[in-house]
C-alpha cells in the first residue's frame, strides 16, 4: 500500500490534541504512519502496511537477522557519496581549482563501506591504527588516505608512514618531530597538513567566532607560522596545507565561510615561505533527524563555500588552492536505520503545571538502547521513529522510546508521536542511524553489538557480524567453557 493510501485511510482516525509534555518543535502528525521527508533513506517504502528498505521487507530482515539490527541502504550510501563528490568538484571547478572529498571513517567504517567510498571516487579519512587497518583491508590505495588524531601513538605514526598514507594531519608541535623521524627511518618524504583552530564554532544554523578555542585539537592560529617553519625545516616532511574542523551537524555555510576567510589570510602568509597547495576545511555537514531539521542541500553548501574561497583569494591576490572536505554523517547517516522490537509499554502520568495537573507520557521499551545508539545519552540527540511492521488508524500518542539498559538516561527517541495502539511485538524503525551509532556502540550490560546488514535490489547481506554471548565470554580470561553452567536455552546466537 502506498503512503498516500495509508494517509487516506488514516484520515478517518480521531484527531489528537498536542500533548503538553511534547517539545515545542514536535507537531502532532496528521498521519502517525507517514514517513517524514528527508529522514529516511531513498529506498524506504511502505509495501502493504509494512516498511521495506532496498526492496526487502523489514519483517523479513527481523526474522532473518534478529533485532536490534542496523540496516544500511547500499544504493543510498553509494549515491550520496557520488553526489557529494560531484557537488564539491563542480563548485570548485567553477572558480578555477579542484576539490578533494575524504569520507570521514569515524562516522561508520567497515571493509565493505570503505570499498563503496573508494568506488565512488572518495578519499578516506582515518583516525586510528584500527581505522587505518580497515581501509587497508578494503584495498584502498594508502595514497588516498588521510590520518587524523590528537595523540597518535608512535606505532600508529610509523605504520602510517610505512604504508604510504597520503597525508598525516599534524595536531601538535611534538608530532612534527615524531612524523619526521618516522619518515627518515623509512627513507620517504611524508606529506603533512597542520591542524589549526580558526576560532569558529558552528552548530546547525548558528556559529560563534572567537579569538581562541579551548579544545584538545589543533594549535592556535598565531602559532601556525612557527609550526609550519618547523615542518619545513625537516627534509623528510612536505607541507601540504592547513586543516580546520569547525564542528558537527552544521546546517548552513556561514561558519565555513568565516573559517575559510580566516584560514586564507594565514594561507597567503605561508605562501611567502613556500608552496601551500591545499586547504582542508574539514566536515560537519548536517542531516535531518527530525521533521524540525532543515539542513541546506549539499550543492548549495558547496557553491557558497566555493564563492567565499574565490572572493577571499581574489582579495588577497593569491591563486585558489585545492580545497579538501571530510564529510561522513552527510553520506552515511541517512542511509542507515535501526530496527527494534517493542518489549513493554507503560503510561506514566507527569505533572506539567504547578497545580499538579498531569499528562501521560507513554514509555515504549525496545530490545536495544544506549549500547547501539549512545548519541541521545551523550549529546541529547533527537531521533524519530515509526511502527515498521504495520499501519494503524489509532490516534497519535506521545511516546518516549526507551532502551533496556539499567540507566534512566537510556533513551533512543526522546519524543515522538506514534499510533496509540503501539504494542509489544511491534517493530520500530528509527531512521538516520547510519552515522555514529555502530561506531559508538558498546557492550554495556553485556549486550552484543548488533549486526550490520546491507540491503540493495531486494537482497540483504551481513557486512558486519553481530556479537554473540559466546563472543563476549571468550574475551574473559577467567572463563572456562567446561566449567560453565550451560544456558537454559541456546540464546548465544545473539547476546
């Protein structure tokens, strides 16, 4: 059944008044089954009454792989990667220079995803020896890798240099000599960038420009000239340019424009001492997690930033450098969703006025939680949800989707309107979980991390295996399988 048919059928549902406990941005939907535009990957549909993604019904996915389950829409991820690269390449070609796009692996990295990004023509940004190993295991040319990190170990630096990583981002003065020494040992000239703090902090549609930043990454602008001089003093290092990252989940171009203007002034000064072929403006482009989110299209961002760079270079009388970017969330975030099974529901009366008047918040508890999505607990991140296995004509009810962990802050979706008959056994789908969910996952309460399944053209396959109880026990040095009591039922397939 098409979404329009569902909407028509649910038009006869009783109207629901706004719940006074709901946040101001959350509106009561006319149809609590409808999929808000921009939140879901491009192949998500309602087939009959249930959702499908990549041509695979969610009920089939839950039956085959269990829940919680990370689902990645391969077609969506690949197409977004290609679209982001094309947007920046075209925008900067229009001003007479080139653009490089690095996929920020910290958002979500696996061997398969690294191959998708490589096939789409993206470079890949890694932040640890582990992420470097994944990219190399995927067969990515090391020259197309960038290596970040504020405290790279000597072993990580040596490994990056030895395999021929394309660029190492220098994050501190001490790191200059460490990378230089590693390059000398291996008899190579290592390309490096210098991470600086522009003093611009951006978040969604707002940004704040200051003189200094109090953070662990990078060095202050006023120390950059001396740092670059030190880099250039080492024959084993080749300075490629400056790097800056201004924040995450950014909806507009203003913060990038301000940061670019500040960096271009320094870039021009550094040109007096030698070549500075590149400028890396980082990533942080936002996506929609709720119907209240309205990120700018990537084409618009690319052209706005390119225009700023062109104007700045013209004012300074310098050629436009190659400009690099590091998107992650904007490529993989919306391509992912997480499936859960509802376990229990309970209505909790909550006072919302001084006179004690109450309203009801319905808690809907699912079989995952902060172990598979830490972002709500870490950042108070907002998400959305829909019943995935059926539609309903019940009036919308305000719900809070909670996890199963022993923490009061274990919330998956803080506030959402779902059909009021949501019940144990229902499948819930939470969109936009492709970024920073699997990569931040944990084994809290001894839960295994869920598998990651890629779907495309009616096919589903595991790209990251889930963890079983046996997997978790095997790491315990005191565990003796022969002495352990057997499980009452064989539930070790999924922890």
